[in-house]
């Protein structure tokens, strides 16, 4: 009996050691792990900060605030139906090209990415915002117009997941929502598989999760959005341009805009993003 236990025991330890040497522990990154990462990880390094080739595309204040028509803008292209859940949505050419490369790579790994939302101009954002502001659309089951008469409190409630018109990154044509708009969907099954894949690979294609969980590193802004990804090579420059030129006072033209300054909408929300995306 002793011999029977000793030999398999030794083999088990050996097997565990071999398995551990292939295990990639995301929670405990160490120098060793980083050096052993495969080629995708090396590609990620090339595109991650500070090596992201930042586009020098200069855009107008109106463009930064979504005041243009994507279908008539020469830098935008329509997203093919195979990549999206709806028709007639647009992205900047560079962002879409990178997405298509990411889409192909994901497909090879058995992951099907789908764009749920892409560019949303100012007027589109007004319709989302005002529906929530006036109570036409419920927020967390509540009619905010009735239950939150205080304008700042009401705006902050909507701002958990929706941007004020003029402040959304969806105006830029660099940001996409993928597959589903609920964090819970990404917590298990297909959703978890997709999210894990994106966390591991998206940066290699220039895409970064803009709204990570709030905490000491990201104290302000929207709640976590596992579906929202930004194309850094262009968005980095747009973030800088926005920071330099757009002030809270410029945010106007919709119901509730008067509390933008009191909230500090540019500082807290436009710039309150994952530090790896800026
Ligand atoms: Zn989004």
C-alpha cells in the first residue's frame, strides 16, 4: 500500500508543478508572468500607453459635442450588419478598421462581438436624456420627474449610466457598446467569456474599457460599464482636446443643462475615466 501511495503522490506533485508553470494569474501580476506572456500580450504592450500611436486628428468643438451628422461626415463609415445588432450606425474609419481586426481574432477564439451602439450625435443623446429627465423613460423603475424634483439630484441619478448631451464619448465615433448593456450579463456564461476575452485582448487592437469600477483610482463618473470600449489611438487625442477647450458652460440646449456646472460635468464625468484610457 505504501508504495502505491508514494509513486502516484510524487507524480501528482510533478503534474501540479507543470500545470502551475502554465497558469497565468491575472490577479497577481509579477515580473515573471509578464515576461512569459505570449505574443498577444506583446502586441498589447506595443499599443498600450505610452506607446499608443496617438492620432493628431484635430476636431471642432461642435464635433466634440456631437453636433454633426455621422452619415454625412467623410471620416465616418457605416457599420456592416454582421458586426452590429442594428442598422445605420456609424464609427470613425480607424476605429471601425481596428474593430474588424478584433472581431476576426475574437471569432477565431469562438467569441462573437456585436456592436450594440456606436456613434450617437447630440440630438440622439438629447432624446435619451430628456426621456429620463421627464419621466417618459423610467430609471431604475422610477419616474424621476415625479420622484426627484431636485434638479441636481435627478441629473446625478441619470448620470449613473447616461451622459448629458454634449459630454458623451459616443459623440466622437471612437466608442462602442458591445453585446449587452447590463453588467450582470457579463458575469457568467457567454457574457463572461466575452468579457474575459476583451480584457485579455482588446488593448492589442487599441480598445480600452472606459468605465471600470469606481474606487480610489476612479472616484468620479459613471458606474462600471463592461460593455463600453474606446478606441484609444483617436480617443486619447479627443480627450485632450475636450479637456483643453470644452467647459461646463458650453453644455446647453436640453432640459436640465443648467446643473452641468454645479455637477462639474467635464471634470467628473468626461474626464472621470479609467486611467489606462487617458
Ligand atoms: Zn457606451
